[in-house]
């Protein structure tokens, strides 16, 4: 019995789940590398630059899900893109603390 692969693991197919999870994981990694739980130990790290390509990859995955015709799905994807843009800006700002 052959089980089909999940839609999440099919790289050639667009997936909102994959895009959002990539961006959120990049955000969490960037916060952890900056010393997030302890605000007095907030610092910049060169390793935070690793989170930026993953945030960009998440944005590209979300852009792939846009449709040509305007509808509520398109509006929801645009809102996700704005949120992922804020994640990217936050990762870059935390990296600039260096």
C-alpha cells in the first residue's frame, strides 16, 4: 500500500502552510538568537542572518499562492504577505543590533 505524500512536502506545488511555517520558524529562530526571553540580554548575532533567507523563502512560497482574480482568498494571501514582510523586517532589525 502506497501512501500519498502530504501537500506540504511537494515543493513544486504552492502551499500556504509551508510559506507560513517557514516564516514563523525564521521569526522564532531570530528571536531566540537575539536572546528573546531575557530582554536585558538582547543582543545581535551574526547567526541571525541565517533566518533571513528562510523568511524570504516563506514569502516566495506565499506569493506562489496568489491567484490572478481578486477574491477573499487573494485578500487573505495579501494579509499573510504583509505579516511575513513584518517578520522579515523584524529579523533584519534584530540582526542590525549587532
